[in-house]
């Protein structure tokens, strides 16, 4: 019994690598991982790629989503801290008058 041949090669491992790179050092790299994982899952659903890699593609997608949320929260925290710092500096200047 031979395994069925699929017309396209899997990109699940590549998506997982990009998502992990996004988690470890470069948040925007997770965007590439998310897009590749989504494309992989769509190709698996269309039976163009081996469904054996569906777990890897799901893991890549989940990691990319987590990285995106963490990246967004860090940007919001930075904006919040800068605005608090600016407000405190303004109040400090008001006290000098």
C-alpha cells in the first residue's frame, strides 16, 4: 500500500519555524508564519497537501496568533508608558511655574 501523492509540498514546518522566530526574536516574522500556516490549512482542506502536517500547521498558526497578541500588547504598553511619562513631565513643568 503506497501513500497518495499530493501535488504540492507541505509548508507546515516552514510556517512553524517562522512563528517560532517571531516568538523568540522578531515579532513581525510571525506574520509570515501565520500566512503560511493559513495557506497550508486551506491546501490540506482542498486535498492538495498531505493532512499529516495539519497538527504542525495548527501549532504554527496558534504560536503566530499568540505572538501577534503579545506584540500588540507591548506596543500598547509602550504608548501608555510614554503618555504617562509625558503627562508627568507636563505636571512637573506646571509645578515650576
